[in-house]
């Protein structure tokens, strides 16, 4: 019979040998005495053939139960990890509030583009269209230029004061900007209010920071970061329709709004009022429903969230009282009845429903933020924003530019493709808007279903690098739409199967590249952060880099496009953008997917260990 495991006795160990009172023979066994020396003991030897019933398994089990079995290991069952889906995303309520707040800015921006030319024209109807177009470009660039100056400051403030307060301030600033812009009567007033909206709004970078803090598991981040550009696409589709239907209602619907003085004085105020109402609703939703995600302020009292929970509890109480009134089939239990069983419930310690944030004792200095990966990621991000922002600005102009007509050019000018040719495609705004809305919808569908599959298959960096190559191809081929044969003579808009097939294919490739490259770029900016205490600052830098590109790119691209039209080389701007996109592809090879905590400071390990102990039991 094997011996049971050694049991401690004081500072030594002894072996326990079950004795048999009926043994006739002796057997020697070794034990350890108090000094640890081997000592031989003589016992009666066991009989070679044990009689039935002499060995009691139950008695042996009692020894095992008393002594324990240190060699018995319980292997936890292997559980298969469930695939990540949209329904498996955690904290859906918080993500919904963030998406509502993110939808407001592109909705306002795209709504304004549909009527800004006509609003500026209403300020001074004697100005030529060229001057109005120049003013419209300044209005569009003023918002991005103001964001360039303040985005990093808002990101820094979100690190020092919390995320939620910065978002509320940005939404409030955008709301005031909309109201002021809608009731402006001069170009200067409109420029001031538009610049104010950009300066007070650094929400995009802060929202991306909150996404990474709400969704901490990397397996969910590819889908979570996709939500913000997806709702931005929704705003781009809805905004122009909203602006077109509500601008100048007196002229559009004279039977309904004719004779209303304030609408006649400020004909473009209705779309801005609607935008302000939407921003106010988003601000209320953020105040009542969005929880702070900064680890240093996560337990700070939030009056908005507290109020919403009290209101919800009151509604649940009222609803519960009504349900109890309807339960007429149940009788109250008499606590004096001796036959009524009594069940005692032991009080358990209440556990906080909030995760304990990691309280890092030290903050990374500003000068140490610019690591190699941060610099290369921001450069790649800026190059991508430069090419995409400039292309989207001049592409609409190219589609609206009249088709090349030899009568409008000197007699000595002769196109010589593939380099020397000019003109656009002459599409009306309605056709352009319809095509972009359809392709925008296709982009949203791909973001919902195709992007997560590709990202899981190839990873964030590799999929980002792959789809960056879509942009040089599109930028190189777009100007050749001007020389595709049309079924109608110049200067009529281009049409025909070959033209629409080429246009659809090029825009589709661009939408594919934008669908996969833009969300991946945001994830890489988030992951390149060298320390969690400067996450908001890094996102502010990313937004500043994007704003700088959207400020310089469209203005410079529009100037080069005009020169190309005059010199007979309309493709000059697009081919220059193809070079920028190629440079972006090259720069992507130096970017790596970081972990968000490249630099370790003193006290980081202890702070993370304390938070891990406090958060045991949380998923």
C-alpha cells in the first residue's frame, strides 16, 4: 500500500503508515525522528494474502480526506472564445451617446455646404460668382484652421480636467456658432462665427480617446473605432438633404412661409436653427447619459448621470407599483403564522458597479510624447488627411467644371493626351449629390460587414497599408474622365454607359480605400500613445494634423487646379495628389501598432496591480 503524503509536524515531517492490528508478520519501515534521522521500526509483517473485508476503503478515504491530496490538480475546462460581433460589443449605451454626439458635426458641416454659396450671395448680390466661390473657400477653411490652433489644447485639457466636460463645451460652442452663422448679415460676421465653432470644438480627438477608454479590449476596438467614421458618413448623407430642404423657405415654399418677416430677412437661418436644436439634444444626452472615462476622474460625482438614474428609478418604481396592483391573484403572507417558513438572508457587502480606474502617480512630460512611433504615425495620418481632404474638395469642382469646348480656347491649343488636356465633366449638382449618397451608403454597408472581417484577417497595420494603395490609383485615373467619349456633344454634360461605368468604378475604389484606411488610421493614432496619461493629448495632435491638412490642402489644391485649367493640364492637381498618396504609402512602412503604453514610469506597475486587485470580478 503506498504511503500517504508527508504531513507537517512542527518543523519536521513524518510519514503515516496505516497500521493493521491483525498482522502476524513484522515489516520494517523508515520514519524521521525529531532530529530528522532515519530510524528503523519493527512491525508485524502483513499476511501475503489479505482476507476479504480486512481492507476498508472507507477508512482509507477518511485518511485522504483528513490529510488532503497535494498532488490533485483541478484543470479548468477549456472554453472557446466567442467570435466578436456587433452585438457582442460591451457598453452599447455609452457608445450610442458618443455616436449621437459625433453625428452632430458632420451633419452641420455637410448641411452648410449645400447652401453656403447662396447665403454668401445674399449678403451682396453685386459680387461676381468668382468672388463668392473664393469666400466660400475661406469659410470652409476657417473652421479647420481654428481647429488646428486649439485641437491639441482641448486634448490636453481633457487629460487634466476630464473628457466629458470638454465634449459638453465643444457641443455648446458648435450650437452658438450655428445660431450666429444663421443670423449673420455680412461675410465678416459669418467668418467670425464659423471660426468660433472650429476654435471651441475639439471633440473628435476627445471622442476617439473615450472610445479607447470605454472599450479596453483590443479585440473589440476595430469595431468600436469604426462607429465614429460610420456615423460621420450618415451625417454626410443626411446633411445636404436637410440643408437643401430647409434653406430659404420663403422662396421654396411661398404658400407656407410667405410674408414671415424674419424668414425674409434671414432666409438661411432655418437649417442652422435645426442644427442648433440637434446639437442641444446631443448635449443633453451627453450630460445625462455619458459617463466619465478618464481614470483620474471616473469616481467624481456626476450630477447629470445621477439625475438620469434617479429619474429612471422613479419610473421603475411607478411601473412596479402598477404591476403590483394588477397582481390580484396573490395574497400577502402573514408573518404571525407559525406554519410560514422563515428564511434568513445574510447581508453581503455591496460591490461597486464601477471599475476602479488606474491612478498613475506620474504624468508623462510633454517633451517625451514625441517618440519615433508617434512621429511616424502622425506624419502618415497627416499625409492621408491631406490627400483625402484635397481630393474631396477639388473633385466636386472637377465634376461641375464644363466639358472642354474648342470654341472657348485659343486656336493654337490642341489637347495631347495623356498629359495635355483640360475640361471637366459638367455634371449638375443633383446628379453629383445622388451619386455620392448612393456610394456613401455602400461605404457604410462595407464598414458594417466587410471591414471587421478584413481587419481580423490581416490585422490593423497590414490592412491599412494594403488599402492605402487605392488612393494613388484613383487620383491618377480621375482626370481621364474628361476625355472619355460622351453620347452628347460639348459643352453638354458627359453621359453614356462608358462614362458612368468609369465614374462609378473610380468612386467605388475611393470609397473602399476610405472605408478601410480611415478607421485603421484612428486606431493606430490611439495605439501609438506612449503613456495612458497623455492619450487625450495624442488624439488632439492627430486632430491638429488632420485640421492642418484640411486647411492647407483644399486652398492649395484649388489654386493648382485653376492654373491647370488655364494651362490645359487639368490633371496636374490630381497627379500631384497621387504623389502625396504614394508618399503616404511609403511612410506607412515605418508605422507599427503600439500597445498604448510604450514608456513605463515609476509607480506604473504598482498602480496597475492595485487596480487589478480592486477590479477582480469585473469583465
